[in-house]
């Protein structure tokens, strides 16, 4: 069970995406676990064969507990998928095994999950309770005389049981919809006089810690986006809506390229000091339809072309709003971009997400009087802001960082 935040002590396995005996490659999704942040997809970091699962679906186990055994493809398997000794291939003689007190016959058939201490990880912006994929259990498909059972996710069942709700009183069987954990949470929170949803409380705790422990400094700079806006309009002139480029992709690429010039803005500040990151994984603040904010990472932004970056942005936003995250997206962000889009705010100063050391804010672009080629003319202007960690950088380097972003967005040469 991976650690997906300093506040995470345990997680519940809700999906096994690979069957025993299946081949896996680095980066494949092998499982989904549920935490207070939502449903998170777990990636594998080695090639091999998944021999067997050590944790059953629905089981809650502490951080650090092994979930499955994976062996390299060139390693000899000591047991079959069910933990039994493998039978010899027909026509081949059995190979005698040397006497060994820990040989295959002496291995336990079902190794018990261990309970190591939680692994340290930097605190992250907690995720909200989000819509979850329905997992049907056998009982969900059994029709009883005169009535039908409500369709409900396992996480919603547990939440309802904790709250003492009677599932038969819910109306999902009439509407044909699926009851999710967020639905149960709404029912539980609604009667309260002054509810503070778990997500809001967790965000408050994380941001309070950030302001308490990180010595923030703040800078702002105005940027002329007229050329960038014209570039986006020209690029999109003959494209279908689903293929169009958005200004957000230009912002992300401009920030990533500026990081190469000012690397102090990219990385994590941990117990041993500042650890710069060579890859640039940009966290993107995404507002949820039901309220709240998450900031998963887009990976290797500097190496992507604008269209590739735009495609990855769309995919990330779609999955996040459907309640699906991947473990790397929650742990690997090295710098964050936040923007309120068309909400009409000129300047936005963010709070750094630990253990990162910088967050860039983009204000709403607007037409303003601007001196261009010796004339005062209307130009599309925005304010970009920086909140940075004084332990990793100073105002002089922060100013260079903002000016480099502005230059990238003005000339467009590097993009």
C-alpha cells in the first residue's frame, strides 16, 4: 500500500486490474485503492509477472503493506498462481530440489500482510471525495421478490454503515443510478448546522502547515499576451473544438522552459534541504464541479510539444473530474500552476504545496492601455504571480523566473 500523503495511514484495495499470472510493464496500472482523497490508481515500477495478490478486494491495510508479489520474467517461479508448487512440464524429468529450510514446500500458502511503519512522504493537497466507479458484487445482481436492490459502490456501503443509514430507503433502485460515497456523504453532512466537509478540513490543515513552515515571498509581473492570443486563434482556426489549443498549455510550457533557466523553482524541500528535480512535473490546479480543488501533476512538461501537452491536460482534467487519479500524479509534482480563468481576478497569489518550493498564479487576461512600439494601444495583458520558498531561492532569482516566463509568452520563440 503506497503512501500518498503524510496524512495517509491506510488504504482500501478496491480493484485488482491484473490477474495472477499476468505480465506487467513499468507504468502499467495494476490496482486501485481508496483513501480519503478518492480512488487512486496504482502503477507498477518494474517489468515482470504478477504471481499472486496478497490483499483481498475490500480489505483495508496500513501503508507499507505488500499488495502483490511480482517477479522478474527471467526469475524461476517457486509457486503457481494459487501458491501451489508448479507441476513439471510433461515429458520432462523432475529436477530434485536441494534441501533448504525455506524451499517452496515450506513457504506459507498465503503470506500475511506485513505492517511496517508508514513510509515518509511530503504532504500534499488532499483530494475530495469523488465519484467512484461502480464495482458490482454478486449480491448486486440478485433480484428479490417484489423489489430490487440499490446499485451502490463498496465505498458507499462502508460509509453508509458507518453513518447508520438504511440503504433500502435510498431511491437509486427506482432511478437506475448508482449510489456513490459522495452521495452518502451529502446525506450525512446535510443535517448538520455548520458542516465542514473532510476535504475542506484537510485542505485547511495542509495550507496552515505550509504557511507555518515555509517562509513565503511574493512577486508579480505584467505580461503582454497579445501575440500569444493571436497564435492560439490562428492555430485553432481550422480545428475541431476537441482538438483546439488553450492558453493554459502555453502557460505550462512557458513555466517549464523558465525552470530550466532558474532551477531553484523546481523540486522538493525535505528534511535534508532542497532537492532540485531535473524532470519538470507541473501540478495543475483543477476545480471540481462539486466544489473544491485538486492539483495533480502533468509529467515531463518541458519535453512535450504544445499539442501533446494539450492532449495530456484534457485527459487529466477528464479523469480527475471522474474521480480517477494515478499515484504518480499525486506525488511527483515539482511546481504548480494555478489560475481562476475567466473569474475576473487580476492577481492570484497561491500557497505553496509542500514539499514543493514554488507556485505560479495567472490572473484573468484583459484589454488594458499599453505602450507598444511607442504608441499607447489596447493590448491583452495579464498579471503573473509567484509565491516561492525563501529557503530555496530569493527575490532576485524569483524576478528572473517571472521575466523569463513573460519573455516566453511574448516572443513565443521557445514554445
